[in-house]
């Protein structure tokens, strides 16, 4: 898949644009606290789309102290949304809250939303969230250099964690499609459908604890849905 461009704002966001120049735009949000992928999505399934792929944040451009990370990142994502009329949004894990915030504030510009293995408050034990934060923080090559910024990063992590739950209490008119591994309990699936009455829950993978945007089965079904208009 040809890389169309690599865009970096003076902000935490760094993303690639690739695929078809005239294809339907798709905004892809990797799990911001878990994924470390640097690869593109499979070209066989996404070659016909114009993909805006947010992979990670640049810590050196985090607006510490002066601004809210959450609002700054949401603002930059909205600037991407303004580049086209209609979007598909794909998000995984911790990034699902950000995707829902975009939907709430830009519903007329979103055609469909796909959330893979969303992570939200009360889904896991508290210590597991701390493990996820520490994994994300220490993974950076210069984590020691940024150690004094840890309180700001933790604040962003906790706000993002609560975001999914806050959005679920707000009326979302757009249909949300959840993609979950099959071992995700029926009770949790029903709870998601109660919180998002217009949602559709798909359970597709036995082999993983969490679904990834790079899962070929998800990519195949997503592209088929788009082509068939479902």
C-alpha cells in the first residue's frame, strides 16, 4: 500500500495517510496505551480506502500544564474529520473512548463506527489499569527523561479511561458496531447493548484476549460490509 503522506501537528498526534487518494476516508485509531504497531493495515482489504492511521503519540509535543491532553487530542482529531464529508472510524482498546467522543461531537460527519475490544472503567481490576499505564510509560525509549511528566500522563490516562463510561450515559444516535473475542461474556455483551441501544455486537475470534485492527478476519468482514453497504 502506497504511503500518501506522514503528518505531524505540533501536538501529540502523529499519523500516516495511505491507500487510495480518492477512496472513502477511514480514520483508524490504534490502542494508544497498548499497541506499538508501526505497520500499515493489510492492503488487500484497505487498498480502496483512504486511510488516516493514528499509530502513536509524540511525547515531546505533549502540551504539559497549559492544556488538557484529552481536549488537545480531541481537537486534533476533529481537524482530521473536517477534511472530508463522511468517515468510517475504527478504534481499538483504550482508543474507543476517543472515537465515541468524536462521534458525539461530529455525528453528521460519521457514517459508521467500529470499536474493537473497548476498554473502560469497571471492565477490569484496578491493578490491571495501573499495569497498562506502566507498560505504556516505560515502553518509551526516553521514559526516564519524561519521568517528571508522569502525573500529567497519568491524569490523561485516567480521564481517557472514564471517557467511554461518560459517553455511554449520553444519547448517541449513530449506530455503533462492537467487535469482541468470543470469550467476552454474554453478560458484558448485553450490557454494551443496553448502554448503546443502537449498537451491534459481533463476536469473532477465539484465539485472542483482545481483538486487533490488524486481525485479518476483522479486516475482511469490515471491507465486505463497506462494499455491500451493510
